[in-house]
C-alpha cells in the first residue's frame, strides 16, 4: 500500500513517518503534504492507496480534502488524524468514507502496531467490497463497544478477524455480520465479547441494507438509542432497527414546553412522567441539549437562581449517556427543591405561586401590584404573601424589585429608550425614585450603567 501523510505540522508528519511500523503491514510512505491543496497535487502525480490526513489545516481542511478525494479518486482510502476525541468529528469523517479515525494525542508507541493492523484490515475490507461482484448487504449484525481493557479488546479483534470481516464505526466500536451464523456460534461470539470486557449489541431488522446504509443506521443508533439504552448494569441487549421511529416536531415542541414549566421541580409525579417521556423520545444528544438547556435557564430565571441553572448545565455538558444525565438531574433537582420547597405546600399551591411568578416575568410593562398578582393566584393578599415568601425565599416586594432591576438593566444596555420611559416600563412612575432604587440595588445610577454598556 502506498501512503501519503497530510498534516500542517511538519514535526507530526516526520514523527509518523519515522516511528510507525509501516513495512510490517506492507505500507510505504511515498509523500507528505502540509495542507489539502498540496495533497491533491501529490495525488495527481503519485500512485497512492491510502491518505492519512489531519482535519484542521490552512488553505484546505481535511474535510474539504476528503470531499475532493471522494469526487476525483473514489478508490483511495482515507484515515483521519485529529487532536479531538469528538464524536461529531468522528461521525462526519466515517460518513465521508474514512476507514479509521486516530486521535494523535493517544498515539503512543505501544499502540502503533494495533493501529496499523486495524487500518490494514479495514483497507482490505474496503477493497473486497469494491471488487466483489455484489455489494455485501446486512440484515443482522453484532455491534461491539469497548468498555475497558485495551489489551483484551485487541486480542478479541485479532481472534474475530480470523473468521469475520470487521467493520469499524468509530474508535472503540465496530460491527460484524451475523447473517448465516448458527445459534451456537452466535452465543459463543457473545461470550467472547463479554469476556473481553466489551459490550455486545445484537441488531435485528436492517432489511438487507448495503454497507453504507448499515453504517448510517448504526451511527444514528449510537447517537440516540445507545444514549438511552446504555446502563452499567446491563451486559448485553438487543435493538430492533426496523422499529426505531423519528420523533415528530410537534411532539418535541410539547416536550420542550413541559420542561419550560416549573411543575417538574416541585411535583415528583410530573418529574417522573417527564423523564420517562424524554427518554422515550430518544433525541440525539445535540437535540437533547438544545431542548433542555434553555428550559433550565428559563426556570433559573423565574426562580432568580441562574447560578443553579448554569451549574446544572456545566455538569450535564460532558456527559454522554442518559443514565448519567438521570443521576445528575435527580441530584440537582433535590438540591433545588430543598431551597424552593422548604414548606410542605400541596402541588396546587406551588402551581399557582409559579403561575404568578411566570405572569410577572411575562409582562412588557411591570406595573403590577401585589393585590393584582394575589388575585391571579386566587388567594387573599396576606396568604399569598406568606406562601410566596415560603416558596421563593423572598418577599413579594424584594422579588418584584429584583426582576424589575434585571429588566431595567437589559433595556439600558440593549435599547435607546429614555431612562424616564424605562422607569415606567419596569413599574415606577417616579424617575427619581427609580434612579435612587437602581443605585441602591445595582451600585451605580442608570445613566452610568448605560454608559458602561454591560449587564
């Protein structure tokens, strides 16, 4: 196999060329390039089978180079080099035809043999598929996820390679066809995978898909189903590919609206139902974050506890499995409930207090009074005042002042509205009193705050 190395760092290119055991796997490095354009020039003049390319390069990125190679040289194979162990990068690279994805920071001398052996097998698989009279199709496959020991996983790959064609999905994850495999052989395979501290996932119902469609289907499962199915307590599971359905947009909107309401914070029943319905929707991680993170911020804003919202988001951001999300959400919700639900009010009382809070936040002109809000809550002024303070930890007047000052800051920075009008918009008829209170609460006069230009 003829190989070229494409990376904008010369030391990286030189290092790969000098220390990788190329000859052992019948590979020869015939050229190197510092960016995608230089690589295309090499491909015009050299006979090349395999391109190792970085993703982040000047002039032409690795992804752009892959597009050009796929269009002009579809028979050539690509291995991606990256500094990022990022699922989105790996997924895109594999979808664009890369046969492997290597994180440069993890590339140590003792694993280079395994890396090149894996790449050599993938290259041979691609050649077999391309040259076979009929493209391989799949109905049942076994997805294998490496959970721990690298040495055991490498031994498993070596053992399986003797009798199966292994197709790599991404780092630490591959699949093999089960079509035509007997029940006893299949059970033996499952046992071998478990002994290697890997996780076997039996996938049914691919409908005799060709390789490219199978890879797409399995990538979709890794991004969604795996997120919700995975649990440390399970050592084997099955997935029926033909039963997976895309969530409808109206259903996602309804789910988002429910997370935007604070009922899940104070009602255990509402929280459990919401958690079950969210898991059942099986949204990809990116959609899950875009749906829930704004809702957490909104709830934090109503409760004047944005710090809690940010803490929750920071804890959830790096997690990749629903089981982990569930544990963090349970813990952070319990913390919040211990603050906002100090007294044992019924869900009905909590519901009307939060309804009142939402009403206050949604007013364009915040000239409401405590009597008005108590009426909306259908409570006497005295009882409402008592419940409000017990639930929020603040008196009605203190809470109203905080949200009025917050809205005033936004208007001062983001609009040219005169200060006397801003005072009226946030519920003060007297501009001088507004300015005095603003100075007391924020520490500067409204005019100075506007000149400073920050919130």
